[in-house]
C-alpha cells in the first residue's frame, strides 16, 4: 500500500517549511506539487531528502507553473507533455516499480472572463483539457493515477454556491463539460468522490476572503483520479482543510488517498 498527496503549493521556495511540515506530520509516500514557480535546479530538495524523499521527478519554470513529484519510493521519469502547446511546465509523469504511472497535472486557471473570444487564457484552458481528452481517447490509461490542480470544480457540491458560480471561471458549464469529457475518455474514476460521495468538499479558498474559514466560499479544484483497473484499490481519501490556516499558506490544501497496491 502507498499513500499519495497532491498540493498546489503556490511557490515551493516560499513555502518550503510548509512542505517539510506536511511530510513530517502526514508522511505520504508520494507528494505531487503544482505551481512550484521554480526551475528544477532551485527547488529546495535538501530538506525533503533529509526527510526520506530522495526520489524526485520534476519540470520547472522560472516564476510560473512547475510540477514536481517527491517520493520515498523509487520512481523513474516517465516523461512530460506540453498540453495545449503553451510551452509551460504543467505536466510530469513518474513510474513506480510496480508499474503504476503517476501523472501530475496543473491545468491553466483560465483568467477571469469565461469567453474565449474575449479572454485568450480561457481558450487556452479549454484547449488544454480538450487535448487531455484526446490523449486519453487515443490510449486508454492503464495502471495510472492522475492528480493535480485541475482548476475546475465539476460538481454542484464542489463549490460553495452552484448558482452563483455558474458564470465564474472554474465552474462554468463549458469547463465542466470539457473536464467530464476528458474523464470519460480515460474512464478515470474520481477517487475522492468514490470515497466521499456526498456533501460539500473544497480544496481551495481565495486569498480575497479575509476569514476564509467563516465565509467558507471554497471550491474543489484539486483531484485524484485513477484508471478503472486500479480504482478499487483507492481508499482513505481526505482533504487537509486545516492547512489553509497555517501561517502564510497556499490558497490550496493537500488532497490525499491511499492505494492497496503492492510496491
């Protein structure tokens, strides 16, 4: 069995101590980070390695984007794809010795205006997710786990107000449709909702809310999906809401799940 966590850290160098605290307190076997905002060579790996996370696969970018997989288990680099041909470090894959491939993805946020004619970033987001769909359709994922900040909250109970967010980027019908099409193309199983099928569940709260906890205007943007051949092995899902209250936090919190698979 192994436990996996995904976390949009919003600068791994700025929040190195928070990552180390998570590794000490929760000790996931694998941690997938998004929005590292760092070239690979400047990711502060020394402290993480001292905590037992000696295996790293990453793609970096100065000031923006960036994805990394830290692991206590041996992993090998399984490549990366430039979804949407944006030239961004938004995907990296690693393969465990048991043959399971872990995909770490950071979908573009898409700007503020949900209209690709008025907002180039929104179009780029839709194209990014559409290419994910096409890739999964061309080759059905097997023994695969895909995690990350998808920047889309697909379900009504994945946002604080479905009605009020229908025209807000991250919950618009066109984004949800694109994400569900990608999920369907790969026959991916949403492990978090397999474990926690009902009720509001959030992993992100805006910095704009002074009292994020009291207002609780959250969205579930961070996901753990598994291919159908190993989805039944997934369990123990949890969202570490309390971490949003740590000092100088990310606006996202970690999402975890365990898999009963031999490593």
